[in-house]
C-alpha cells in the first residue's frame, strides 16, 4: 500500500473512533454525519444509526448499519453529470418511494446541462403551479466497490444509499449518495436478467440492460436527498422522491428495465416500503394500458401509452403530497398497493423457474481479517 493509501486508512480509523466516542456519550445527532473528512481517500466508510424501517410502530428509532468499500473513481466520473452538472428540482415530500416521474420529462430535457433546465422542469410538472417548488440542490455521488457490510444492511442487500436522513444534519451539511456497483452488477446478472427472461415479452427483452438498471437506482436514491424530506403515510411509513434526467437514447430501455424491476421489488413483499411503492406504480400503469399482459403470461410496455400513464400517476401523487391529503394517500395505497393478477402470475412464474429473490455476497478478505 502506498503512502496515500496508508494515510486514507489512518484517517478512516480516526473518523470511526470519533464517531464511537460520540455514540458512547449518546450524541446521536452529531454522529449522523455521513460525509467523511477524507475525500481524497480510496477507502470509503459509512457507519451509524440511519434507517428507521425496523421501527414498525412509529418509524423513529434508527438501526446501526455499516458499509466499507473502495472508491471507483472511473465510475464516479461517469456519473458526474448527475451531481455537478445536473441540478435537481425539489419536489418536497413525495408519497411513493421511487422516482417514477422522471420518465415523463425525458423527452423534453435530454440535451440540457445547465440551470435553465430547472425552470423548464418546474414549468412542465403535471400539477398546479401553486404547488411547485423553486428550490434546487445538487447531491454529490460516488461509486464504490463494496468490500464489507454489517448491521441493518446484512440481510436484503442494498444497491445504493443516500444518507443521512436526519433533517437537522441534512439542512446543515446536505446528503451524500453512494452507489454499490459490484452489488448492482450481481443483482442485474443473477436476478434482473432472469426475471426479464421469464416475465418480459421476448421482443422487448433486448431493452433490459445494466445501464438502465443502474441509472434507475441513481434516480431512486436521488429521491432521498431532498427536503422537506418525508410525509408520513397512513401505515406509518415515510417516503420521499426526487427528480432526475436521462438521455433520450435510454428511454425504451428505462421503461422495460423498470417493468422487470417492478417484479424484482414486489418479491420482497407488500409490507416492505419499496415493494408497496412498486406495486402501486405497476398496477396504475397496467390499469392505464401502459403494461400489457399477454396470453403467454409475459408482460410488455406499450410505448404509445406509457408516457401518458406516468404523467397521470405523477399528477395524482404530486397533488396528494402537495396538499398533505392523508386520506387520499390512504385510498391510493389501498386500491393500488395490492397483489393483482398480473403480479401473482409473474411471482408464480419466478418461483417455478427458481429465480433468487436476492444475492448473498461473501467478503473473504474482510472475513479473514475479522476471524
């Protein structure tokens, strides 16, 4: 290891010890800082109490989690447009924990890379102008190769994360988005591709690619970094959304990859926030004819209807969240966050062909050090 690498490890050690001391003194707010004071280091460490999914009663109590990885500078540079050159429109506290709305604007803003696009986005939101926000923000994005994880994230494997969630820290320091590229590659190869082969119409399977899958994950994580951050739904879950943009060449691939991704997320169950949100989106789009179930039990995207269907769903959700209408939110979830026949057929198909629900990574280097 060169001097730079050794220096990065030592800075990481000091940073972790500082965090531990604060936790021992029960200084939880300060310990929620996610940004490391070692931006020039190849070592990337995230550790702390962040997510509240395990607190089913109130959604207040955070659980400890840890990620250790190696920075992927090349992949990070490729995503620079999402963080530095592409400002993000605040949509305030959105209901569904996914970024479905970005599909609607792809064809309008694909070639814009400056602040003018903010005004364009605001003008094209499918909602009453009274509810539109004029605040903007850009979140730093970094890509890592995961070498170890522990705690709350040891079960279902995370593709990416945007932390912290504490609004006091976010207002002071902002958020930081981290993409776990090797985990994403594993899930795409071993889960999403087999799902597409089993459930997506043959003529559209060619549109399912890693770039679209990875980009959708970026857009999803962008949802977490905006403020005000959350709206509490009738079931106690909290969720956010944030808008992002893609090139026009990715349009069909994004739609079809999103379709396959719906089946992947719903398999985690409708009691889980992501599965519930994906079921809502899938069922709305299916009802509008944007997704078609064929006689061979495979599903395709109707490209002539998908844009209008996404726009209508976006308008519905944006209006509900802008008004803070919990009753309307509850009715929307009650109607659409359910296991409909197309979803049942897809899940049964995946069970029959034994597509895994998730990956189970092993970390031989870390395990050797620990044991």
